[in-house]
């Protein structure tokens, strides 16, 4: 009787272990598929600022919300200055900027957290009929400061140069003036808020010159080389082409909730390796040098 009882106990114990084993197998499978700790993503955030960064943030937000339909991400332009000011005020969740917060007057960088999501090269661009593809950096400075006013003086057509500038507060403008014009102040000229509008005007205006992020340069306009250095990603990576900037997404304090999740997504390997270069930006991992807010260059180790 005792032996029979022990036998029954053994069978029950074995059966229990089998059930437990099946249960553990299912849990492991859930964890492997990322489901064990998964949480439904929901909420709404707003990202405002740089129009140079805007195409990437818009594309990433569309992908993210397609995978997380209860999340809403509103993306707007307005320029880097607007983005930094509004995120500092707490009016938006993320401030997109082409420049370091330390470079903007009236912005307390100590209250903001910097998330670098890409690198963007920028180049002077001209109407295709201007007849130039390469000029010196000094000639570029002389054009924007009004010393050179006709394309024939730099090897182009006998045509008046028309300058199209970005508006005050534009991170693209700040980067171009700092690294393309060596800090020189350009002459007063027509100003535009949007990179897309600049491209359209340059393509349609004889003699026009402006500057754009690589991601906005297409066959409708001509990008200019400077001192025979082409505006290419490989030249940005080594700092041989010096007109470039990090694309920053700033938060007021550490990111939380949906903002934190979206920032993790846009800096993920998939987005950095696929979407970032697809849209004409450079992955932050492609750089062979680093540049700080003061302009100091160091090699990436």
C-alpha cells in the first residue's frame, strides 16, 4: 500500500514538472519575442524646430506610429531657435536643432538634455544656369558679404548674383555663417523660413545662391564645391568638408514616456543604418571626428 502511494506521488510530481516545463517554455518564447515586458505605447508628443532635421523626424515618426498606432507624434518646423526656445519653456516635448543649445542666446543649455540623432552636411547651392560648380571659400565669403555681385567674377555667366538667406534663428544659417563664412556677417537679403522654399526659389531664380542641408539638394539646383572639396558625406566624416552640424533633439530634463521611447527608436541601429542615410543624413556612427560646442575637433577613438 505504501509502495503504491509513493508511486502515485511520483507520477503526480513528474506530471507537475512537465506542466511547469511547458509553462516556462512559453514564457521564454514570449521574452525572446519581446512580449514578456511589452507595454502598449500611447500618448502624444510634439517636436518643433530645425527644418533641416524635419524630414528625418517626420519619416521616423510615421514608421513609429505605424508600429504603435495609439502613439501620436506631431512634427513642426520653425527653425532651431524656435525649437530650443519652446522646449526650454516647456511648450513642446522635443526641440529639434542644427546647433548646440550653448550657441543660442537666451537658451539655458544646463536645463536641456542633448540627444544627437544624426549629422547633416550643408553646402552652398546655386541656380543651375549660373555656370559655376566650384569656387574658393574666400569667394563664397565675398559673395555673401557683397564684395562679389556678378557670377562672371568667379568664372560663371555675366549675371547678377541674388542671395537667398535663411531667417534669423535658423540653425542652418548659424552653421553656414560659422563654418562657411568664417563668422562674417552677410549682406541683407531676402530671407526664407523653410529649406524647401529656399530650394524652390533658387531653382526658379536666375543667378540665385543660398545654402541647404545635403538632404535638400537635388537635381533642380547645383551644389558648389569649395576649394575643390566636394560636399560629400565622406568629406564630412573627416572634417575635410567643414560645413556640417549634429542634428540635436533636445528635451527639458531627461526624456520620459513617449518622448523617451521615440528618441530610443530614432537612435536605434535600424533607423541609423537605414532611414538616416536613405534621407540624406549621416549616421552619428559614421563620423571619424567629433566636434564640441566650442568647435574643437577630436578624432573618434
